[in-house]
C-alpha cells in the first residue's frame, strides 16, 4: 500500500504529489509530480536562483534600467538640494560697498548679508585693487562684525550705511526658501518610497514637489533682489555700489537644477516613452 505526500513551495502552493519511497522513480520521471520534485531537488524552485522582482500597484515590473534612471534623476535633484542649503545658510547674497575714499581714511567699510544675518567688514585701502573705485571685495582680510537680523524676533528693521531694510520683502524671501526646502524633503521621501516599494506612482508627487521647490527658490531670489533695491532707495546720503555675490549663484543654479529634476521625474512617471512617441522607430521590413 503506497502512501502519498504533497510537495509545496515556500508560498504554500502545491507543486505536485509524490509517492513515498519512490523518490528514485520521481527523479526518473515516473511520478506525476516529477517536474516539481525535480525542481525542488535541483534548486530551481521559486526559492531557488530565479528570483522574481516585485510588481508595482499597476502590475508593471520596475526594471533595473528604469530604477537606474530614477536614481540618476534623484542624484540631479540632490545636487539642487545641496546648492540650496549652501546658498540659504551663507550670508554672501549681496555686497554693499561705498567708495574707498569716502571716509578719507586708511580703512574703508564694506558690508554683505543674506537671508538671516549681515556682516560689516573694515578693510585696508592699501589692500584694495587700485583700479577698483569702491571698497571691497568682502573676501579681503579685515575685521568683521556679524549680527543676525531682528526681522523674525522683534520685527525691527536693520540700518546699514544709513539705509533701512524692508523687512516684509526680506521675510518673504526667507519664507519662500524655507517652504521650498520643505517641498524638497517631501519629494525625497516620495522617491525613497518609490525605490524601496518599487511603486512608480510616487514619481508624480515627487516631480511636483521638486518642480515647485525650484520655482520657489527662483522666486525668493527675485524677492530678495527687490529688497536690495528698496534698501538702496531708502536713503541717498552714502553712495553705495552693490553686487550680487556667490550665494546668489548657488541659489540660481539650485533653482534650475531642481526644475530639471522635477521634469525628469515626470518623464519617468509616464506610462510610455516620449522619445518613442515623438520619434517612432521604422519597421525593419520597410
């Protein structure tokens, strides 16, 4: 009397019955469940060498090539995030400098500030380029004094070279950058979930977050420039020369890179390739 047993895989599915004591026959192909048992014995079952990739919520498998493209686009977005943090955290957005001979002294005074604090620096006139008419640049050695703005605490304006800042514009520029950083964090979370869960749907909100963050970074740059113009127009007692510094360059590049990253994520989220739609491949038979 023969007794039978069922062979199941790791997910609990029945592979096939096999007769007890006829393992040799099963390996030889006599038993009905020989294929399943042979696969189990040779390691070619579902828990063997052929591992299946996860499927997305729409049923489509995220290929390794598509995953690589997502990681590359994410790297582009991360570059924009780093540039934004570098620009927001530094105070070299604009440099203000009167004529170097304005004080009729061996030293002259220059200033530079950003979103959060401003610095004044005393420079030696002898260290300044003879062809330069204004005091500066601010990276020359000298005695520096930096203070944080009181826009966000007491609401007071700051006076520099007898000119008064417009706190409303400065606060608006700072709030735009902070909200853009929040959107960058949300976009990064969406991309992380998309890569870990292999769900392409998360690319769409990520593209919106990075695109809007880039737009807000550029808007903050425009608002800040308007605040600088309002500062210069508040008083004309001291003639000032102003120039945007390297922090603004970081912010401008960050906005462009973030917008490009958002567009890349949107293209990757499409169910078809836009290049194949715009440039269809010709049939080889024609």
